């Protein structure tokens, strides 16, 4: 007998017969699970880039709890966009971290987040344009948009007949 379950991504309710279970969690369908998995991979990449490259932490060392809180401020954007923004501005981030003097890791995180916040909208727009172009490239053309050979050879034009108004 199926029981009522909730998708952890969309928050929708359904039955365990319809939803899929991966790693002890229920998802509405496979595509939502794959997107969730992809976003989690990007989240790990973001945290690793911050901790190991920008803050100089070693593996296993706990990172500041302010980092996930600051990243949650960018909740509108997906993790892939945040990661791409970090990668595109990595040179300026590293330069600023090496040339400026910071009192704490908190101030470093705030400075890096300011750089990300100032540039993320441009990266998001670029990603949206690329995604829309990709969708258009793979969209099938509806069959009613094709012209048939008879339409080309014998175009049907509506001609107004005014002969009934003319006097003989």
C-alpha cells in the first residue's frame, strides 16, 4: 500500500508509488532528482573554493558558519550561477585578498560576497540567454509552419469582386 510522501525539492505531496526514492529522500521524478544532485555538487564546489582557495583552510578544518548564511542571501540564483560568478571573478578576488588587509575571516567573506553580488546579475543574464538559445535549438518546428508545394505553386489570394456594382 502506498503512503503519502513529500518531495524535498518542490514540497509537493504524492504517493510512494509515484515518487522516486533516492538516498532515503523522495523526489517527484528523476529529472528533479538529477537537478537536485547537480545543485548539491555545485554547493560543495562553492564551499571548497571559499575555504581552501580564498580563506586558506586545510581539509577537515571547520569553516565559518557565516559562509552558508551569506550564500543563502543569493538564494534567487542557482548554485551553478554562483559558482560561475566565482570562477569568472576569481582573479580579482584573489588579487584583493592578497593586497588588502583583513582583520578576520568574516571580513574576507564579506568582501568576497560583495564582489560576487556586484557581478552575479551579469553572469545570470548570460546563462539565461545561453539556456534560451539551447532550448530554441532543440525545439521541434510545428508541422503547420511548413509550406506545401501546392501553396507555393498556386497561392490562394482573396480577390474582391466588384463586378456586381458595375453597370452594363
